C-alpha cells in the first residue's frame, strides 16, 4: 500500500504542508538513456572516416499538487530527445548528436529544463496590469511602465 502512487503523493503533500509550501511537484521518471549511431564522412582525399555520435532521450511525468486541498492542479508528460532540435535538423544529419554520451545527456537535460519552465509558465502565467506608460521607444512601443 505504501508504495502506491496515491500514498506517495499524499505523503509528499503532507511534507509540503509542514514546510509551508503552497504547491508540491512530484515526478515519475519512465525512461532515460542514450543511443549510439555511426556516421560516415567523405574526406578530402576521397577516403571515408567513421565516427560514433550519441543522442539521448528522456521520458517523465510531473504533477503539480496544491498542498492545502491535495488536488492536482496540472500534470504534464514529457518525451524528449536530443535530436528534437527543430529546423536545424533539416540542414545537418548530425544535429542533436554529440561526441559523448555525457554531452548528449546534458543536451537532453537542458531541453527538459526549458520544457519544464514553459510548463510552469503556462500553469502560472504572469499577469500584469499597466496603469501608466511614461516613455515610448523609437518604434512607439512602451519602454517605461508603472503597474
């Protein structure tokens, strides 16, 4: 019973309450690892050389729980690969691949960090009411505002 997710989440919520936290984030890591791939390169002397490059992947779920009520405010699943580099991958077959497993893991962790920040910003958007605009820039956009 104590190993069940409900028990663990309840225990973490109780801990969060004891620290005065308003919210607690729990996580579940499903998968993390690297993949090796051989790349063939044509040298200037018309010979080929081969190199091993690595990509990394991570899958996890984060849950944001309100400590006062124990209610789940948000849950997000993340399935990320170091090769998820957008348009850059169109121009290079090695985009998202790295010379070492550690470098690939570091890249996917940076990607995870950015995705977590984006999730938190979507759950807690910054709302601001502008009372007065004091100055405008050259493009007539507000540059100094008061709220």
